[in-house]
C-alpha cells in the first residue's frame, strides 16, 4: 500500500538512477516529477529512461532535460467515472492533484484510489464457471447457473420461489407488478434510501409515500408507517439500509392488521439477520441487488423472491416478455425482458459460495473501525440492535455537530490522503421528483443522517493496516 505519494515522486534535479530506483520499488513504470515545493511538473516513464540511455545518456544525468512536461492529471476530487473515461492507450496512470498541484494520489486501470470505497473480490470459481458458460455456449438467459443461483436464494431465505433478474431496480418493479400494485395504489417507502426504491413504485404506476426513519436503526419508522396508511395504501417497502435490518415483526404486524403487502428491499443487506433469520424471509416479496459494489456481485443483476408460488409463477412469465410457459411465443400479458444471463448467474453462484467469508470479513472491518472511532466524542457509530446482525455493506457513521470539521470537509481531507469516502443518500423528499410525495411532517431523522453521514471503505480486501490507517486519520482530523 502506497500511502505516501513521495514514494513515487522524484525531484526534477534528481538523477536517472534515482528515478529507476523508485520505478523498481513501485513497479509502476512511471515516476512523477516535482519541483522543490512538491508541485507536479512532469512525468518520467521507463520508456523515457530507456530512450535516454540509448542516446548515450548516463545514470548520473539529471532528469531535468528528459522528463515529459506535457502530462495529463486530474484533481483528486474528480469523480470515478471521469477518471475511467480519461484512460487511453497512452494514458494508463493518472496523477491526482490537490488545489495547488501537488500529487496526493494516482489512478490506474487496476485501482482508482489508494483506498477505494468498494471493489469486488473475484478470487473463487468465477472464472471457472464463466469459462464453462463460454465453452458450452450457454451465455444468454438460459443455462444451469441461472437456476442454481435462484436455488441459492430460495435456500438462503427459505422462500418458495426466486427469480434472477437483470438488476435490483427491476426486481422491485417486478415484485410490485406481480403483486398487482399499480395506478391508484400507494406504497409506503422510507425517506432515506437510494432512489430506486421510490422509482420502482413510480414505474409500476403507483404512488410512493415517503415515511420518516427510526433514529435507532436508520430504517423505516413503524410509527410513521402506521400514521401514513390510507384506503389507497397497498404495500409497504422496508429498506434494510446499509446492512441494518428493519424491525420486521412490528412492520409485519401493522401490515397484517391493515391488509398490506410487504416488499423487502434487501439491496444493501445480503448476509444481514433479523432475530437469527436472513433478511428477505419476512415478506410477500423481497429483492436483492448484485451491482459491482454490493456484498456479492454479478456486475449488474438482481433477485426477487415470493412467498406465494402462484405470484412467483406469474412474475416468471412477466419477466420473460409475458410469454406463456406452456405455449412458446404466445403472450398472455404485456411483459418485460428482465432476465439475467447465464454468465452473470455464473458469477453469482461463485460469489455465493463465499458469502459467509464476505460477511465475516465485513463485520471484522466494522469491528476494527468501531474500536478506533469510538475514541472520538464527535462520532456516532452505525447501529446494531440486539435483535439484528448488521452485514455492514458500507460502514457508515455520523459526524456530530460538535466536530471541528463539516462532513464534506472531512471527506475532502480524506480524499487528499488517497482515501475514497461516500456521503449518505439525500433524503428523497429534498429532491425534485419526490418533493410532493412526503406526507410525514417530521423528517428530521432522515435529514440529519443524510447531512451528517459518511461511508468508509468496506470491501473485503481491505487490510487491518489500511482500516486502522483510515480510522486513525479520522480521529486525528476531528480531535
């Protein structure tokens, strides 16, 4: 781990032998050339050195006349998508600079930050299973891995039916449509969640109604849920935010008393337990996401599970263009193409083989963060109620008002040290598409958690050294 950018920098008055030493130590094939104030003035590659030596240059020659002053760099606060689009055949490593031009990090095709917020681990049978798909030519939505992946989730959540789909958002939409929720209906959704939760309700033709969240769990408030139910309410969508389960017993009691469907959004909570049972087990329908930053990944992908097998069968038909399973190319309803490919499912099957390892690693990362961050009086640690097992998809804490830095200032300071962080989702009711669907008058909890929350790197490859390095920096910055 390179945490000191001086380790990959040389001064413009250094000699070629010094540049070669640095290249040998870092194995990057490049060094960043700076002036005495450590401001970037150029780059020097192993090719530049080789060409200089072929022209009768000497190892003790100054690099001042050799390095390339026509270089490409980006601000350290540049978004990842901008960095990715900047790579070319010629630009493979990009220095990331602070506001005065000093190198504080670098990006390459293998790592966009010194310590990113998330990165998948694909070290199991992923390549073996994908190669099996390719060698047998089963690469589309038919193939053994799709059914195996679905069986994994049926077993995990003890639900009678599971359907692999193309992403987590369509999983929610398919759940809603299969349950018969549409125009004129309302679905209660927590105010603090990723927009896909509410968007899926809109896509189904129904109206999401935003509820406040519980301060102790950061998830849907049962009191708010009870207040917001009307004659038009058909379902409630509890979201297990950042890996902490909702209070499902209370939510189910309210739903049963008022004849509501329960649709669990488990996109961020694979591996989380509620009173010992896996989330996704407590509802009429439940959904998962396998985007690249999730606990397991298929690149893109999702899963939807149903308690009622008849509804599951209808969802399976809708997933496949509304085509009758008994009569090929005979469409009984207007359906969707929401299928997952066999290649994606092959990745998922391989990832599921190591689910216990992934969750255990994330919980150990969280425990290490907690141990160090708890020393600061300015931090509120993420919740874990006595009845919950938090899978800590992203370790997320709150910065108190008493802290000497605002959350964005702390995030910028972390970026200057090569550490990527993330803000918490915006409260939905503060954004234009959702302003008119908030009926609860007290949204203080979602507003505060949104404003004060910061997510830290939580991927399973994060070492104890890196984790402690991150936490110690935070404590020092806000002490």
